[in-house]
C-alpha cells in the first residue's frame, strides 16, 4: 500500500509499505478514504519528538471496513467508521473510568499510559495516512457512521481528533452558556475550541493568533479575533470585562508557542491565560506539551536544557493567588464523539468549515511543507488515499 512516511526532520515521502493484516481476533482492517494532517503531526515532522524514521503518519482517520477479525461483532464489511486517535482496550482501569486517552493495555511501556495511531511515544502503531489501517479492539474503538457518511466525510473525519479535542478544552475550562471565553491559537484545534464554545452558548469568544487567514475563519462562526501583532489580548479583554478578565480560557498552541518574530517561548500562552482569565477561572490545556523536546535546546536558547526537559516557567504565584484551575491532557475522544457525531448528523454542527485543502495522498509532502510554514490559506488539510475528493 501507499503511505506517508517520516524520513527525518521536514522530510515526508509517499512510499510502498506492507498492507496491514488481522493480528488479533478483535482487529479490523479499514480502507482509509479520508485522513487529516494535524498540528500534532508537525511536531514530529519538524523532528521535535522521538518519532522513528520509516513510520507512517496519521491519527485522524475515516474509512470503510474492509475486513474483520473473528471476534468482531458490531462492525460489518462496507460500513463507514471514524476512528478516535486514542487506541483503547475498553476494559482496563482507565478505560472503565472513561479515560480512554490513558489506556493501560495498549501502551506497551509499563510506566506510561495512552496509545495512538502514528504518534510519538504512544505505542508502536502505524498511522492512517495510508491506503489501509489496522484497528485494534475495533468494536470498541470504531465509531459507526450513518447513511450520509460518504458525502459528509470532511465533517465526520473531524471526530477523530480536533472536534472532540476542541470540545475537551472547553469542558476542562468549564465553558457554559453566557461565558466570556478566550482561546489562544487559531489553528484547527483552537478553531474547534472556539466552535465548541459557540455551540455551548458562550456570550463572547475571543481567539488570539498572528495569522490573519486563521483569524478570519474564527470570525465566520461569530468569534472575535485578536491579532496579536496589532493588539494586546490582555488590554482588549480587560476593557471588555470591566478589568475582571475572561471567565475561562483554552490553550490550543502548546510547547512551540512563539512571538510574532518567530522566537519560541513555551510559557508564552500559558502565562497569557493566567493573566487574562479572572480570579477563580478555569483554563483547559490541549496544546501539546512534552516531557522531552529534542529541539528545545536550539529553539529556545534562553531556556536551554530547562525547556528541552519539558519544564516550562509559568507564573505559578499568580495562578495560585488568583485561585485558578487548570485541566490538561489529550482528549478522551470516545467521551464526546457520539454526541458530536449526532450534532453533525442533525445539522447542528459542520466542523468542515475549517478545511482549506483536499488532496490525494501523493501530495502529502507538499501539503506538510505548506501547512508547516503556515502559508496563507492552509488552515486544515485533508488527504484522500483512495483518490476521492
């Protein structure tokens, strides 16, 4: 099969790889029809993780069931399914608590938790930016889609990661109807967090970023853009809230946060949120932070080894003084994907509004290059390994 493979920093190649096969009675093989490039893929693409050369990218996947193992009961050949990026067993202590993002069974390292397709430090599993994908514990992990799945793939594929992840950010931040919410990052996840806040009925939603094209996307759903090259988010929010600050906030950037000139500062967005969110407010952090950053020493020389070891100097004293709460971590996609699927099916949500490009798998190298450079108009890229779209 053809697959998008990591060959070193900023080097993706579309290569022939062996077709996946059934390895366990609970497995299924899915023919991938739609798969996304995610901002998290860029950390690996840039060489800022331990992602191995020769491994297949892709953790946002949708397709048709091609083959099922002997123990699979719910899935039938030909069904369209969307796959949470979390690979979970469904029966360990964490899964029983609904924390499929920290499954103990699928992570082979006994000192770690959580597994994912094509993701650094989250198990040995190949990604879905390929023609076919093996899905472990398929009855549990695959979310079945309705009769409109084929024509609405660009909506439903967002259920694999960014829509539930954006929603998870608002859940950890405690966003509710009437709230005033600030979101740092207008990438795909930040836009989905803004969208989720709007769906929940937030009264005001600010989105902060440097990229004009992405801020325009935020405006399309009624969010208020703050271009940080021209405005100070803290001043804008204080003026709008009588100096009190936003009720809550979402961090959707992660450890490669930077200033307008491109200088990295992993603490930049976290400290801004601590400043911008009011006393006793909540902050939901879904931007990726890592315990070890191989590129941190060079990218952030003012911090050096400190940041390279995942240590971020946040304003802890101010956080404590303000009595704020922080929720962190990857989204437990299964907690949200059914309800969000039904919002899509019922016409109440259309997350595909973030999509800028639909391309065949062969164009993955160029797509990664454009997306990584944040070129104008490249807000969300979908790949079609089957040549559709």
